[in-house]
C-alpha cells in the first residue's frame, strides 16, 4: 500500500489506518447506545451525584421579593392545604406574587413544600453571604487581607532566592529528564488511555435516568474527552511523516467521524446540545461553513457542489420532518434530541443556498443593480411558499415562519433594483427593518418557532 499520494499528501489508506482507533471507539459508543446497560461497578463519587433534571423548576423563581410577599405565600399555602375551594384563584395570586412568567405554580409546589423550601434556602444563602461580608471587614479579616497581600508580593522573590541558594537548577534538570522519560514511555498508550477513560465515563452515565441531568453532563464530558484525545493524536502525528492533515479529504473524514461518535452520545444522553452538533457535522461534511465574527456569524458553502449537496440534504430533512409529523414515527422523544439542529441546519441551509443561487441567477452578486433576471430565480421563493403551505397544513410553525422569512429576504433584492442604492432608499429600508424588529420583539413565538421542528 502506498502511504503517499502523487500530490505529496498521505494516501486514504494512511488516513484510515491513523483513524482506526477513533472509529473503534465510535463502534463501542454505538454498542452502548443500543445496549444501555452498565458493565462496570458505579464509582463511589458518583453515587451521591444527583445532577440536574429538565423537569425541575428553578427554585430561585419561587422566592418572593419581600417578607410581606413571603407571608402572603404562607397564607396561600395554608389555605390550599386546608382544602379551600378557590384553588385556581389562589394559585394565580401566588404566580402574581412571584412574577412567574416562565412557569406556572402547581398544587404539588404548594403541598410538597417547594415554595417554603426555596424561601428557606434563599434566606440561608443571604445569611451566609452577610456573614462573609461582615467577616471580611472585621479586624481579624483586615489583618488576614494584609497577610495575603504580603505573601503574594514577596512570593516570587522568595522562590527566586531559594532557587539560587539551594541550587535547585540541578534538581530541576533531573525532574525534566524524568518527566521526558515518562512521557516517552506512556506516549504510545495515551490514545488508548484517553478513549478508555471516555468509555468508562459513558458506562458510568448509564447508572442515571435519561431525564437526569447527570447523564447529560457525563455524556458531554465524554464528548469533550474524545475530541481532546483525537486532537492530541492528530497533533502528535503532525510531527512525524504521517501528517494526515495534508490529505484533501481530511476535513470531510473528521466530520464523518464526528457524526459517528456524537450520534450515539446524543441518543444515550437525550441532549439537544449534542444532537445540534451532530447535525452540524452532517452539513460540515457536505461543505457547509460557519464561523463566529465580532458582531455575529458568517455562514456559507465551500463551493458550488457543496451548495447543491446541502440543498438536497435540507430537502430530505424537511421531508423527513413532515413525514414524522404526519405518521408520528419516529417517536417525538427521538425527534426532540435533534430538533434544534434539524431546524437550524435544515431549512436554514436550504434558504441560504436559495438566496445565493437567486443572486447568481440575476447576475447580481451584491443585490444592488444587476443585469438580466433569469426565470430560474423565482423557483426558490415558489418552493419556500409550498413548504410554508405544507407547514401550515401539518402544524409545523417552523417551516411556515422560516419560509416567510426567506421570501422576505429574497424580495429585498428587488427593492434595491427599483429604488437604487441611495441615501433615501437606505433610510426607507432602515425604517422598514426597524418596524420589523419591533414586531418580532413583540412576537417571540415567531422567532422561537424557527428553531423548532
């Protein structure tokens, strides 16, 4: 087998050989996803880890502003537990006291003492902070602060004096030699050790319920550890003749590996964050590019072929979402894991690609004046309207609202053609845009629905 291509880069065989261990790791991840049964005993430190739950209400929201409001909540709780008939009215009064807009107070919150416990926890935290604040400005506290400042100021000169007086440079050289020898011995095992620890973390996460935040946190930790391990593996190979980063399909191969190892983690943890990056890797392997800028994000495609591939993939994802809604299969719990990624990278990529192709079809890259308009540019808004109509029939607000958004963006290029790029046209466009932002601010459901399937 040749290890080098004609262009001087490594062959595909060399790349696959270098990534054999990561793909073996992903196979183990898929096995755990299909057979989620822990094989190792649970670590003692994880037995008491409760984690967070997506079903729990933030206790900070159930804290009143004043002592009078806390007293009123106590009266309401007493009335509910004593069997009052106006329970709905009392719960509404309690919600008004707590200014709760993100959740609705329920009977369980009152009868199980959650409100009382939240107020007690809040009072204990305030008492602890007050105690720390008073202690910091007491006489003993001031002396301790002076001592700490003295230690920090004189620490470096003292260490330098000891280093020179005791000839610690000789000891330091020996420590460096021993550390280099240890690294040389264990370096071939670091990759295996990293993936093994990651699998152990995944195995430990299975001791928690899928709705428990501890499982999600452990799976996100496992995802980060796997990414660090493969990054170290690639960087170590860069220093040798096996520099696989010079292969022309290296980025695509890495995105494919990202899909293969993030998908089982998303299924195990039911985490929408991991599911989002899984769908992102799918479109990254097809040529979609996105990176942050100081005032936002830049998104686009590598080349013309990438645009076509991403558009077809977006249409497949959109069709899949519609069929899943109509047939109620796969289960909604499975769709929810990837819902944000499907919405953002699905319809968004199709709309963005349509805007780019429309601009090219009108021979107007900057959407200002342009020349002849080709009839093909009307294909994309027509498809968006059809998708929006289907979204209305199937109660998929995401498809409808996203289609409307891109149709409006598509229409702006004709505004600049008719009005021209002048101060007056820019002023009118800015006024219209400002009015649109006010309407979107008053209709948060419209914006939120874009990121839902």
